C-alpha cells in the first residue's frame, strides 16, 4: 500500500460547514465520498471497498430527514437511547441503524429493537448477553470487535494482545457474525501516531486471518472519523464512520461521547 502520498487537507472540526437542505447534504456526502475515492485510488485500492457510514449523533430528526432524502440510508449512532428514539421517530424512512458506541449489557434488549450492526463488541459478558437474546429471537447480528489501538487507558476496546483470544471465544457464539475489527485512533494532530493505530488494527486483522479466516469473517476494518478518515482509507479501512464532516461541527464536546479526553 502506498502510504507516502500526500493527503488532501483535512479540515479542523470548527470549519465543518452545517448542511441545512437536501442539496447541501447531497453536496456534503458527495464531497466526503469523492475524497475517499480519490485517496483509495491513489493507495491502489478499489473505492468500492470503502463504505461511508454517516454518523448522526446529536443531529435531530428534522435535519436527519434531509440527509436521508439526500441519500444517507445507513446511520451510525453512539448511544442506545438516542438511536432508539430516532429509529422510532423515523420508522417511516428506509434507514439501517448502526450502533458504534460503548454498549452496557442492560441496554442490549433496547438496542436489538432497531439495530442492524454493532461496532463496539469488547467483552465476553456482552457477547454472551447478545447471543442469548439473539438466539431467542432466532436472528443474527453483524458485529465488529473494538480494539484499543491507542493504549489510552480511558478508551473502550480490547487490548491488542487480547484480540485473538477474544475472537476465538466469540467464534463460539453462533448468532454473532463477526465482520472485522473497529478502532478509534489516538486523538492527536500527529498523523504518524494516528497512522500507527490504524496499522495496528490492520495487522491484528491479518494475524487473525492467517490463523483462521473464519475468526474474522470478511475481515473488515471500521476505522477513521472526520479528522482522520483519509489516513484510515490509506491504511485499509473498509468502513469509515464520519459525522461532523457531513453534519457540521457538534455543539457538545467529544468528552460527552467518550470516557475522557477524546
Ligand atoms: C462520533 C463518532 C464518530 C464520528 O466522529 P466525527 O468526528 O463526527 O466524524 C466515529 N466513531 C465513533 C465511535 C463515534 O462516537
């Protein structure tokens, strides 16, 4: 993979424009998509191998309806209660909901009422609870296993060394369809440190695949957000989770969504 290429500029969050109409949402989505495609091609990748998952947390339904009309039919949310409420408010629309944030075991039941994929599987207790409820409902769920690649204590996710043993154990839960690995890179302007997080995730994916391809399903990599998705694409992301670059800067600080300094 050619990672030495210069990146198109990524804007600071304060500069993210706020789309207010279907046309503005269509333009914002197309702009992010074009930058993904261009970066993928320059890295020798097929742009079709990178999915753009718009992240709609904090965005109220009035604006989300515009985004959906502009073509966003998959939405990522960080919190179960907010996502469940929105899925109910917008039940008339064709939307697949992804939960991408930390999940408490006691919220599993609520999540399963609306979710079609889950990106933050990080402990066996949670896998057990999910599997029990999914088996009872006679369905499966696409999941990504979250790894803490930045080694910031505050972050959720498995320690890198714990990832392979965890995947072996998760393989015993028939209802959980592992799609790959997920991470949040270090929150820093030092792009080399960010890149190291993404590379670590990719190498863990490769190691799992070498041991037994069944451990990791299609071997996806859910990584990259508004501030770093182009680096993630260069490093092999198959799903980028992009909020602010589509919906505009969030009013609440990131510390509201992540345990500490993000
Ligand atoms: C909010 C969030 C994102 C998107 O972040 P932006 O800065 O809005 O692009 C990605 N992943 C997770 C887990 C999130 O909570």
